[in-house]
C-alpha cells in the first residue's frame, strides 16, 4: 500500500474568522483555502471546535482524511510565547495564561506551533517572494499596528519572550495640536499605533471634523458613527478629498518615520507594508507609499535608500504585501511543514 500523502495546515485565527491554508509535503501551497467563522470571545474551547471545522474542510476539499494533516501552524491576534497567550487583546479572558497550543495539539492529536498574527503575515510574505532571501520586515496597519521580522534565509525572529517586533508600541515624538501625546490602546501615550491604525484614523477624523474648517465637508453633516465615517475615508481619498488626504498623509509620514528608526535597528533589506491598506486601489497605494517615503527620508539615513558604493543599488526595498487575505495562514502552513515535515 502506498504511503499516505502528508499535509500541513495553517490556521490564522482572527477576531471574526479563521482563515486556513493547506500545504503539501514539498512545502508548496495546495491551493486549498477555507474560511470559517470564529467566536474567540466565547473562549478558547469554542474556538477549538471552529479550528477543527477548518481542518475538516481543508482535508475534505483536498479529498483526504484529517489524519493526513501532520502538523499545524496557528497564529492568534495576541502576544504569545511557547503556546501561552500573554494578554487578551481581542480574545476572551480564558485564553490568557493557558497553553492553548498544547491543549489544541493534544485534542487534535496533531503537533502544533503558535505565534502572533504579525509574525505569521511576515512569514507568508517571505514565502511568496521565492526569489528573495534577504531580511524582511513587515508592518501591518489595521485595527492596531502589527509587525514581524524574518531574518535572511527565512527564520523568524520572535524574541526570547515572543514579544519582538511590537512595532505599534515604539514611541514617536508627534503630538496633537494641543501639544498632548495621544493615548494608545496599550495604556501608554505616544505609541506609533496611536497614529498609524484604524483607531488613530477615527480619533484624527473626529478631531478634524470638529473644526470650523471642515463644517462644509460631507462627513461633517452625515448622520453616522465615527466608525462608519472613518471607513469611508479611503474612498474620499481616492476622490482627492482634501480632508482624507491630509489625514492619510500624516499617517503615512509617521509610519515612514517609524520605519526610519526600525530600519536603522534591523537593516532588513525589504520592508513590506501589509494590513488592509495593501488591498486598496493602486492610486491610493501609490500615494500612501510616497508619504511613507517622505517620513522615511526625514528620519532614515539616505544610505538605507541608495548605496554610496554602488550608485544603482537600492539598499532597502519597500513593497506592498502581495500575499492577500491568506498570507498569514499560508505562512503558518509553511512553518508547520518546516517544523513537522
Ligand atoms: Zn501602545
């Protein structure tokens, strides 16, 4: 009897969905992706059921048994180390302090690896760039500002406590017009995430819309929540709306400023900008990347852009994420293959 084919699964656990990918024994994507609803706020046991559902669907779509899956990579939207989650972030309280990796591994009978979502997306972006093997740093503005670092050759740098690359909580000198540092979701003030995130977008929009200057702006008179208004801001930017441009320009420049410092520390060779912004229109991305470069050039050394030795050489590449919605799950599938294959 021929030996059963082996597979490896990546499970990207988000606040509302689990995205899953299947990788074969050669470390190639099978092209099988599934998405199931997640209820992380109902506790980890409830989520385990949905993770099993995702594994069953992956196997079913590939026409194999779940037992053919020999390793799993799991990422969660919270800091964690050795399978244990440090703080709840968007999860229910019972996730904190529990070794969810080992519990799920025991329950499913499949060995598992666990990391955070920024690391997973960085791994995915590294994996899809098959012709690149330098260092890669991902920054992903979303609800917060996540990040991840892949060392040259493909190894992830997680830090001793799994807390490396918390890029959203490095401090920036930028202040609101009243001279105050904005509050961050982590409890501190003046973090980069307080400027470069969806939360920041809402705060900035609220401050701007209260000004007389924007009294005639369609969003000022619109009867909807600040969340809904912030959601529309990208479309306004695409229509060259002055307010939207001003807010995103500031965000992009501050992200570039942060990257100036981070590149100085890590010298990664490539910076990949992910998160929801990577899915925007080409016009928006082009503009936003220019704003990042403005901030980067203000703060980063010019030798991180152009080598003084080889004048044609770009020393730090800047790219948008290309892995799409499934970058993190695929990254986790690749890692599972590396570790358990
Ligand atoms: Zn913070």
